[in-house]
């Protein structure tokens, strides 16, 4: 039968507890995997929004130049 001292058991339990706290911070903390995932989703949506706004801007610029050509020229 293995006899472990109380000191060994306490050190092991404290180590396991600290490791659990560390893993909890990694998974759910301010700099966690879930935050990284949310930021990647936000980045993707912002890139899509940027693409849509660029297309809208291009259409509006084209319309502007067409309207600008219809204006009478000032002399």
C-alpha cells in the first residue's frame, strides 16, 4: 500500500486547482479562445461590410459623374 504524506497530497491538489484556474482563464478570460472567435467573426462581418460599401461607393461615384456631365458648363 502506498502511503502519501499530507504535504504531497496538498501540493498535488493545489497544483491541480491552479491548473484548472489557468485553463478557465484561457477558455473564458479576457484574452480567451472565445474572445478570439468572436473577434474573427467580427472581422469577417466588417470585411463583408467594407466590400458592400466599396461597391455602393463605386455606383454612387459613377452616378455622380454621369450627373456632372449633364450639368451646363460654366463659362
